[in-house]
């Protein structure tokens, strides 16, 4: 009886040892397989990331090439408008400050005004929204203001009543305000945008 019990105990120990050994082997293989699977996933993910980055870089270069010409044309449009603004400024100053026949002064200014109006219409699609809105608002107001000042200067104010004289001076002051404030502000906006476009300043 004792020998049977001893044999059973020995068998149990052997079975337990074998079970532990099999379990250890399986655990080791599972850990190894899991480790290899993780490495495989990481390598695959890294390859996908690199491929994605390469795709982004290609797209960035494509867009840079595609839009580079647009930015150049936009800079050219802003530069052309700035030159027209300088010409308009000189013509406006001559129209409202110089002597001579009013019709001639108005005609000279109107010629400069037509130039900037045509330049604006031609380049509008390339202009930043801020400049587009400022020019759209400014161009017609500038024409009316200069003509207003010139027409009042041409009048014989000695024949108007005191109330009418006051009204005329108010109109003239408002016209001068547009000429003296809106035009310089537009020039500064064009300068800031040009500097931002060519990369020598940051846009605030």
C-alpha cells in the first residue's frame, strides 16, 4: 500500500513538474511571439508614419510650386497699386492746393483716378480682403472729395450767405479729412502687406 502511495506521489510530482515545464515553455513562447508581434507592429507603424510624412512633404512642395507664382503676382499687384496711390496722392494735392483753372486740375486728377480704378479692377482677384475692402470704399470717396474741394474753391464765396458759407466749409473740411487721412492709411496698409508678402515682416 505504501509503495502504491509512493508511486502515486512520484507520478504526481512528475506530472506537476511536466505541467510547470509545459506552462513555462508556452509562456516563454507566447512572450516571445508577443514581443515579435509588438516589434512587427512598431516597424509597420513607423513605415506608415514615414510614408505619410513623405507624402506630406511632396504635397507641401507641390503646393509651394503651385502657389509660389500666385504670391509673386499678388506682390506685383500690390506694388502696382502702391505706385498708382502715390500718383493719385500727388494729383490730389495739385487739384486741391494749386492755382489755375479748376477744370484743368480736375482733369489731371481724374486721369490719375482712372489709372488706379483700372489697376484695382484688373488686380482685385489677387488682393487680400482687407486691401480690397479699403480700395473699394476709398476710390469713389476720393474722387468725390477732391472734386468737392476743387468746386468749392472755384466758387465766389463772397456772394453766398453766412449759413451757406458754413455749410460749404463743413463739406470742404470733410472732403479734406478723407484726402488727408484715408489715403495715408491705405498707403500704410499696402506697405505692410507688401512686407508680409515678401517675407520681411510679420502681419499683425
